C-alpha cells in the first residue's frame, strides 16, 4: 500500500518547535491562572476547638451562685433569730434593772422612815397629828370646816411665778427719791370712819 503522509495539524500544540528543548512556543495565553495554596491535610488540634460565638451569652445564674445564695439565706435567718433573742434578752435585763432600782429606792425610803421613829420629837408630832394627844399643860385647837368636819393640816407651796420680784434700784435713784420725799412729805393718813367693832366715831 502506498504510504500516506499526514500533514501536521494546526492545533494549539502544533506550532513550530523551538530550538531549545525546554522552551515551548511563544504563543500568548489568553487566561492566567493564579497559583492556589494547597491546604495542609493535617489540621491543628487547637484550631478544632469550638470557640464561643460573640453574640451568645452565658447564663448568669449558675449552680455555684445558687448554692451561694442558699448559704447566705441560711446564715441570714440564723443571725436574725440570734439577734432577735439577744435584743429580747437585753430588753428583759433592762426591765429587771429598773425593777431592782425601784425596789432599792423603796427600801431606802422605809429605812429613813424607820430612823425617824427613833426620834422622840417625831413620835410626839405624829401622836399629836394622828391621835390628838397633848403633853401635860398644853391646849389643843381643832379647826372645823363648814360641813362640821375637822380640817386636816395641809402644806402648800406658792408658785414661783406668783412671787413678786423686786427690781434693785440704783443708789442715785434712791437718793433722789429721798430728796423728793423730804421736800414734799405725803399727807397724813385719814382715820377710818368706822372702828373695828363696827361703831362710828
């Protein structure tokens, strides 16, 4: 059979070969591929940890917080009961001290009264006031009220506001008043028209 020669195809790789074996044809390429960095098959174990998302919040009330609140509540209740008992005891002690002071004051008063009865003059005064006893040679008087009953002796004290207070005068004022009184003597007092017994002069 006759040998058939095939003509070289004008394809993308059928250009004229260069004299240099390692250099291909100088046909420009339409697209340039960027080199891609291959990721290592082995991954870092630290990078596999799940990191919390910034948007999510952890619950504030945890188990430890609940236990802490429970312990604080128990301590508060125990201390409150102890404080209440302490205050009650202090109040009771204060009342007892007041009663003791009152009893001591009453005892002191009774002791003073007992010492008074050791005085003969006090005994005589009490016998005269309570029973109307008199010593030999004495005369007794008794004031009777409008209802015919004897009046008991009562001691009364005046109000300090009712007491007339004299304002001290300067010495020159007193001297001038004496000079005026010497120059102008007061008129003589007139005798009353009625005497003490009710008769007229």
